[in-house]
C-alpha cells in the first residue's frame, strides 16, 4: 500500500450508513432483533455495532439478551 493508492480514497463498501465508519460492521443479530432495533430507513443498509447499540438504547432493547442469543447459540441443549 502506498500513498495515493486508489483503495485509500474510495469508500469501503461496508461502511456504516449512519456514522460512515468502515469498522465494526462485521456482526450479526437475529432478523427479528434487527427489525426491532434498526429504523426502517437503515434496515437494508450497513449499520456498525456502535450505531446498532445506540438504536438499541433508544428502543430500550436488552442487549444482553441479544448477545446471549447470538453468541451462545446451541449451548443450552
Ligand atoms: Zn455507525
């Protein structure tokens, strides 16, 4: 990578559409949680985990429940 490389000036395809950050967009939540938390205008777009967290706070969604469902999947059998 050198100065002036076109990759440095073009926007990453997965940048958050709320804050513009290309970081922390690689996370997953169940579809029903996504639709509950994320505003309709952003549901089909990329939202980073921090903006998702802000939306969740606004909607008063229990994030611990979300993380438990996503990371502990299949452990309670
Ligand atoms: Zn964001």
